[in-house]
């Protein structure tokens, strides 16, 4: 089963 | 003082249509180089990044950097008041709490002024690294919109698989399954009808259809769309906005736990 990742997981906040 | 003028208000209307599905409010960051917007949707699954270069405007002036938080529903109401052929000018004073929109018909026979209150929005800028993508697909934007619409009937997610032979879009669900394969076009008369694939390594990724369908609201901005993919990183869906800039959507993939 695939899980939806969020954008934060890939790109850290500045 | 900030002032930006576009002879074709239709471009700004289309930009707004392209973001208002995903965002209810957003901050427009204005500087000497142009207008930028970066914002995530409510669920933080996708990110919208808009860049309008100052030299693409018919007139542009920005003396001091300015961040204008806008409710996009209200901005849409105002932009609907512009005629398709009108010229639009956005204006704001330094540290202002309102932005002015002026619409002028051809020959200035009708001039309309609207003011909209600005908002203070908490904004979080994400650092998007420069990425060498494994696959870059350029294809007609209408074709991409059609595929997203058709495949969303079958399931919540769709897989995009790219090899050097072509790109495959697939979806499966309760009613059955769907597969659409697009081969790279050998030779086409019109560049905008071409399907072009630049592949370093084959990639297969799964995405939520709902967001892809929202991205395709940008279709009227550009005849071509570019999809950039690498394993286990967000997809980038980019529409050029003529000589003015671009809108990019980043979509987090679905990954095996």
C-alpha cells in the first residue's frame, strides 16, 4: 500500500 | 511605490484560474525582478510556484520589496470585472494595506478602479533544490489535461511511467483499469503538438489524480506542459506563461511504506 507523502518531507522550510 | 501593467488582463485572469483551485489565499512577493508567489495547498501535498518577470510586463516599477497577502476568491471577484480586452494595472504604495486594480478598455473609453484589502499571511518558504531529473516529458497541455481527466474516473491515483520509448499513464480501481501510452513524436509540423522525452533513467511514480487535475487549470496559459520526474521526489508540472514567466506545481508522490 502506497502512502501519500507531503511536500515538507522533501523540501525543508527556509 | 509598486506598479505593474499588463495590456492583456486575460493573462492575469488565467493565472488566477490556475491557482485558485489549490489556494484560498497567497502572498505575492514583488521586487525589482518581478512578482513571485510560493504557497502550499491546505493539505501540504502540493506546492505552487509562480514567477512573473518584471521585463515581461508592459510597465513595471517596484521601488521597495513588497509582500501582498491576497484572498484569491476576492481577487477573482475583482478580476471578473475586467473585460477580456482590458489593460490591467496593479498599484500599491509602500507599506500599504490595500492594492489597487485599474482596468482600461481600448482607447480608455472606460476606466474602472477597484481597491482590495490586503492580508497578513504567515508564509513559509520551502527550499527547492536544483534537481537533475531522470525524465523530462514535454507534451501538449490539452493532451495532459485530457489524460488526467480520463484516468481520474478509474481511481484516486495514477502512475506515470517514463522510458525512452514513451510515457505511460495508468490507473486502476473498482470499475477496471486504464492505460494510456504516448510515444515520442517522430516529426510534427507544430512544435506545440510534439511529445518529447529526455530520459536519463526510467522512472515510475504514483500521484493523486485530484492534484494533477487542479494543475491542469493552467492549460489555457500554455500549449505545452513539461513534466519533470525522478524516483521518490516530487513531480514538477510546468506551464510557461509566454514571455512573462512560468507557473510550476510540485506534487509529492505516493510512496511504498
